[in-house]
C-alpha cells in the first residue's frame, strides 16, 4: 500500500540489459547476432516497447549467464509497476476532474485566491480550504438565490467561487452591528455623494459605520455577475460588487439595488446574487427592487417632469442642468435615459465616467 501512494518510476528490463551489454562492450548488433534475435526486436526490448517472452528469456540467460527466471521476473515486475503507475495517474485525473467541477481552479490560482500546485494533494487541500469543506463529496456551504441571465453562459462553479471570495473578504472587515433605521435614512443622501470623487471613495467606510460591509471582487469569466447581498449573521449584512461594467451609473444602480435587498430581505444566511442586473431583471421581486433603486437615485415625479418637458431631444445641456438640479452625477441621468430607451446608447457617452479608480485600494485582486 505504501508503494501505491507514491509516484512510480518503473525500471525497464531493457535498462538492465543495456548495462549488461555495456559491461561486455557488446553493441546491440552484436547481441542480436549472438542470440539470433532480429536487431529490431533487441532495440524494442531495450526501449520497453516489446516484452521479454519465456523464449527470449531463455536466449538471454544463455548469452549472459543468468537464469531465465531473472529476466521473466524483471519483465513481470516492470509490467506490474507500469499498471500501478497508470492507476496512480488515473486517480489523479479523477481527482483533478472533481476539483475542476467544483471550482475554476486555474483562475483561482491565477488570481492568488488559492496557491497553485502541481501536487494533487496540495491542490485539493487548497480548494477544500477555500470553500471551508472537508472532502470533495461535500457541497460548498454557500446559500445562493440564483438568477441566471439568458444573455450568456453561466458557470455555476465560478459563481460559487465568486460568492465564497466575497465572504472571505467580508469577514476581514470589522463593522458595528447593522441598524436598519440608520440605513433607511442614509440611503436617501447617498446619491448626492456621486458628484464628489473623494466622497465616493469613502462610501465603504460610510456603509461600515451603518453596519454594512462593502467588498469589491472582480467577476470571474462567464459569470456576468454584478453584485450580491447576503448576511454573515443576523447583524452583519454584506454588499459585494464586481464593477463588471466600469461605469459610474452602473455602480450607483447596482449599489442601490443591493442596499434595497438589505433593507427588504430577511436576515438569513441566504444570498441575493445579481447577474446582468440591468438587462435581466429576473422575477417580479427583482423588478420591484430595480424600481426602488432607480427611485432612490432619481425620484420618479422629478424624472417624469424632466422627461415631459425635455423629450424627445435630450441635449447635453438639458441633462447637465437636470443632474445639477438633483445634485447627482450626470452619468446617472444618462444611464437612466439609456435604460428607458429614450436616448440612444451611443449618445452622451462622454458623460459616463469610470468608477474603478475610485476604489483601487478596496478592489480584491
């Protein structure tokens, strides 16, 4: 059993034969002449491509002065070791296949979320530790309400890995206990911060003061994930953002969407995982959450009044004036007009700034 748990390097009978030939200063051609075997057969035995038969073992024993059993035992041991070696590699294939069915192993190693290793035992230990499980037969203990986008392939192992990373990062943050009333009051004032980049960069701390851990974890390939909201415990909500779409308007909409989840959802260990958040509203509950997020950013009565007096031509100056009136970044107004299909997506793109630079120090690798 000890032999089967370690890598094998089977010894070919041909290696022993070559040593015997070298000791006698015989070439392979000499040995072929001596034994009467074809040179090709001798070459194949030396390379391990051809097995030593009882007939060949008898010829070798007479030529070299050994017993036939010596060569037959070498051949038998070699073939048995080869089977052990193949079984060992086969077991590794099965284990690697299981690992890759649980998580996008190469991507996790590339991002240094786990330590890369060619040793299957170490690699398996890394994946198990990452998900907090004890065997490959366990399911990762992550409760997620999946919403799958029809806009692209959804890779469930990658989604689980992404959610797990948000949990790991969130547990590193220390915040006071969450107070719902404080959030309901603060959420009214948050959009006003959008016009001030230094203030936007302070949002993680502002939310932490309210008891909410805000983490930024880049999406994994094929996930199309924008954000998530979940609870570490009944007093510790988490909002996770991927910043998949690096735009100010998308950041604010996704942030408000997840904060509404925190305010509206039950304090359980389950997660709300939002994928392709604008184009795929999912179910009725998600549509309502989306609408509340939009209303927090732009009050519906004021948006309707703006549209009524401005349509069908939404000029740059009109958008800037309305954004200034509301005290929010013009990107939020442009994003809303794009979503409502009142403004072509190609128009006023120069008002839609990037958001990742504001959170460079908070973004997970």
